[in-house]
């Protein structure tokens, strides 16, 4: 079967292109062409992730050196929190994904190779090649653009009829949040602390609420976010800038500490706080992407508390649940999408996202 596409598809499009640290440009580029099993969408919107901001500023100290980390190959179009409408289907793509022209769809942020040991063992989100949309020139171009392509091996999902498209850019962050909460193995009797009430942390909070723990505590240094956390299901909110949050958690747990600590702030101090706040034999889940290193007393993890420390990366197998939670209203995202900007105002949008005092998730709209 030949390529299917809508009529009057343009040859050129507007896009934000990452050329180097500090050098993102609004340009006119070619609309991608699709081959077998590839999909072209007209982008409906794309969230600005903390990873996009850190890439803009170049390699943090934790990566070493100047410029981008090794997984960023420029020039490349950023953006991995997106949704869009199908406008072209390569040979076999419609059958493979169950897509038709006009469908609203999303694609998981990672494009696995399908050949490495991790992919072959079903752990595709840890793919050794590790192409993520928005970071690899020609192979994984992102959604800060009018159109984008889902390559071969992409993991794609159709949004159901009636899905609230305004919150569709939140499918990716919510998928990450669901995975992190799943890693925590929350039980009914647990006291759970989630540190960092950004877009993903507020998703973690709502998913953890569905687990119905004994006590759910939100930690952040921005009062506006703590107020929203309270509205979305936190039993207790704590601001380490205005109080001794560690002492308060100890007080609420008869001196033992929390059973589960999930760190999503990206701040090194949150690691130290978590190790002090968690009880012996507790479960610590680290989700953050840091922009600077942190040092901790590793004897706390082993000799003192024998902690179960777990990482959480991306959103394996969670997109269907994220879509279901958003469509059903089990997770509320309307108040998390705080700002929308046209694509040409990407610099202002990134400034608002980085400042973070008034924004939670900022979305670019082509």
C-alpha cells in the first residue's frame, strides 16, 4: 500500500531547532517524509520539560565538560511531551498501529531499537541505543514544530474519542509519574512523602492517592504548588523553607520516619532530606534529572537503615493507564497546564517554564 496523506500537505514548516547550548532558533525547515511503518502528525501541542531547559543551558557539571551531553546530536528539533493528528501514514503504518488519517495520537518518548538485550528482554525503556524524541538529529526529531514524524520502532497510542485534548501534552509526564509510583510498591499502611510538586510530582501525588496510603505528604518550597497539592489529595503539605520538614515527618510517624520517599524535585538537597526523613528498611525512589551532583553519606543507605533504593526512568507500559486516568478524570491536569504559547514565542515560554513561580507545565502550540 502506498503512503496515505491528507491533501495539501505543505513542504515546509516552522520549527524550533537546537543548534548548540543557548542557541535555539525559530526556523523554516522541511516537513518530514514518511517511509514504511512511519507516521506523520500535525502537532497539537508540546510541553516544555525540565530536560529541554537543561539541554538549552548545556551540559551540567554532573555530565562534565562544555556543551551538550553525548546523547544530544544537533541540529535537532526538541520536544517529547506532545500529541497530534495523523496527516500521513507510511506503508503498513495504519495496520501496525491501528491509525487512520485524522486520528489524534501520542507516541512514547523513547524509540527503542528492538535489538539490544534490554529490548529483547522486554525492558524497552532502558534500550541501549536510547533515542528519545528531541535529542537526536535525523533519528528522533521532536515536537517543537508544526509537524513531526514517528519513526520505525516508535511506540504509539491512539487517543480515544472524546479525550480532552488540552491535557494531551500531559500524557507523557503522567506516564512517568505512574511508573515512579509503581516502583514504590505503596501499601495501605504506608506514610508516603513526595518531594517536588512540579508537573510530574503533582501527577505522582494523584496516582499515589489512588493507592490510598495511610498518610500522603507533599513537599515543595513554592506555596502555590503546595496549595494545589492539598487540593489534589495531599493530607499534609510541608515547605522546607519555612519549617523543619524532616522533624515534622518524624513527629507524624512516632519518630520513625516515612515508609516511602519519592524524589522528583531535581534538587540535590532533596536527596539528603529523603535519606534523613525515611525510616529504617524504607523505600526510596529517585526520579529526578539533576543539573548538579550531590554527595550523601552512603552508610545511611546500608549500615544505618538498610534502605531499598530504586530508580525510575521514563514510562514503560504506562501510557494506556495515563490516557485512561486523564479521560476518566481520576487524574486532573487542567490546572497543571498553566500556560500556552504560540511556537514563535518559545523563548518567552521557556523563560516562564524555567522561572517556575507561576507555571507548572508550559505548552507550545504550533
